[in-house]
C-alpha cells in the first residue's frame, strides 16, 4: 500500500471512530450550527466535566475533523470542511455500483 493510501486509511479510521461517539457527534453538530465553539461551550452543552470535554475535543482534532484557532487564552474550534468532504467522498465510493 502506498504512503498516501496508508495516510488516507489512518484518516478514515480516526474520523469514523471520532464521529461514532454520541458526545463527539453532538460537538460536531454544534460547531456546524454555530460556526465555531470553545471548550466552555462544550461543557455547558453536554454537562460533562471540562477535562472530559477537552478529551473529546482532542480526539476530534487528532482525527483532523476540527481545527483549533487560539485567541489569547481561548481556543476556538471549527470544522475542517475539506476533511468532511474527503470522508463523504469515501462513503460515496463505498456505495457506488
């Protein structure tokens, strides 16, 4: 398998694992709705502790589905739309005749 295909395989595995969790999926939906969120938004939205929310955000960032923008002491998270398109194309290929 080529290096590019291996990288894609790792991306798809991490991305699918990231969205498989209901809390992470709700975080993604909230970001989609608002455009960006910070960790405090996730805490108030989910009712989870701040460290648990940070863990979910970290997994989403490691999957390359979200991006982080730092402003002062705050981190703001947005969707990586290109990678969502890449994931969508992967599913389209799976369902193609």
